C-alpha cells in the first residue's frame, strides 16, 4: 500500500499533484496535514475551495482522502472536509480522531501552537499535548501487539526542535505538545506541516518525522507499507 502526504495547500490547486497521482495509480490514500485554505483569502470564500479541491483528488485519481485543519483554516473546516468527496467515497476529517486503514492506524490532530500572526486555528500547547497524548494512549490501550500495524500521527504543527519546525532564521517554532507524546509513545511516523520552508525528514527517538512543506513548492511524502507492516518513507518531487 502507498500513502501520499501533502500539507499547506493555502487555497491553491496543484496540477502537479493530480498528475503525480494519475501517474502513480497504486497510491490508495492521500493525507492532508492542514491549511487546505486560508482565512486571509479575499478573492473567494475560503471554505468554498475545500470541496472542489478534494473532489478532484478523489474522483480523478481514485484515492481516499483523510485531512486535518491547520492554523490558517477558518471555522467550519472540519464540516467542509466531511462534505467533500462523492457520497460513496467521502473524505474524512481526522482531527482528534483515530482510524484504521488496512494495516495502518492513523491518529490526527490539527491546528498549531500559538504564532505571532493571530491565526484562527491556534491552540494552547498544553491542550495539544493532552489531546495528542489521549489519542496515542487510546491506541496503546486497545492495540493488538500480535497484529503488525504501522502507526501514523498526522499533525499540522511539527514537533519542537526538529528539522521540521526550523524557520529560515534557524529558530524552532514547533509544538512541545506534539513532541512530548511522541517521546512517550513512539508512533512509527509523524506527518506534519505548518513550516513551509522545513520540508524534511528527521527523527524523534524511533519516530520518523516528515514535513512535506508547502504544496505549491512541489513536494510530498510517500509512505510504502507492505503486508508485514514494514514501511519506507521519503520526500518525493511532484514535478
């Protein structure tokens, strides 16, 4: 099974994404790590972008879509995600949710720790920690160790003090609320976004942290999982 992860769409369609998915038709799932739209868009109602964007991915490329909000997505984004996709294959809003998909378990939490920009989806880091901890603890409690599965934590905010949260100045702007439960539970993979220039692969303990960067810049993260729940992960170019 192949999973493609993107982030930070910011209301801009991507022909490169559609072409890549059509050319790689063995991809079955697309994960969107937030900021599908942007509260600052003025040329159209921001939420009106969500359904056409996701519909095209599902219908043209024959994939499922799971998504979470970002800090720039306005109120109503989860409903907009849920209303996207055809009736027989609706998109799923993974915010504060856990879902099994073949031999992968994906846990999602959107929004970000506070920023200097007063965006609508900012959340206190302590709250992020409590919710992400509870998601990972829930799977840790109910998971069957005898059944091999790959665990993916999908967040908008990157974990603090990693390549994934490093801005151009070299400062780290990520979330301690994401990093702490990763240390405690060590999911296999953390897909994140938020910091556009921090397209990267890094590690937090045994957890692979991958930020595909802004979609407009033409990168995504590709995860390949075999029937034994062995996986590979890397940054791919959509161009």
